[in-house]
C-alpha cells in the first residue's frame, strides 16, 4: 500500500480501496489474513480507529470476515464480488467518458489495439504494503 494519502477522500476509504486493489490484484487471496489493525496504524501513522473503520467497510460489504481474537480474513468469493462490482462501475461511470474521448479523437479499434500492444501492467508497481515504500538504502 502506498503511504501517501490524498485529500480527495477520507483515509479510511483510501485504506479500504487499497485492500480492494490487493484482493483484485491477487496479492490477498481467499482465506488470507489482512494486515493487523495495529500494524497498519503504526506503519502508516494513522489512528487505529481509522484503520478499523476502513476494515469495517470491507466486513459490511462481506468481502472480509472478522474472527474474534484472530483478525480479519478475506472471504471466499470476495474477488469475484469485487470484479463484478468494479466491472459494473467501470462500464457505468468510466467507460462512457473513455468512449467519448475515443469518439472525439476519431480513434479506430485497430489504433487502440496497436497502441496497447506491448504494454502490460508495470512490473515495478508495488503489490504489497511493504513494497510501496522505498527502503532506507534506496532513499540514501
């Protein structure tokens, strides 16, 4: 997870979105534990109640479950639920804007496919909480 927060939405919501991204990317799989509230709060210097509120949203959405005394765990089927919801959101909210831009620029399907050829998700993109922050050696 990225350690930087933006001002566009509350931190608890950003935490929730980062966990969702980790589930969608396969970093967190069904049955995997979420990082503990205490660890996330300490590592990112946020209030534990903020982390708990973000995690509670995931519980309310039935993406994770809380096991008393053991932590939070990704529910079976969570990735499929997220994929369905994210696809609907993309098609309903983002795709119309993308389509309008494509139309405005007069792009053809072949141009879009040729432009996307050879481009894959960045291998350097952080996939875990720890990977998103440069190490002390890298900062040096």
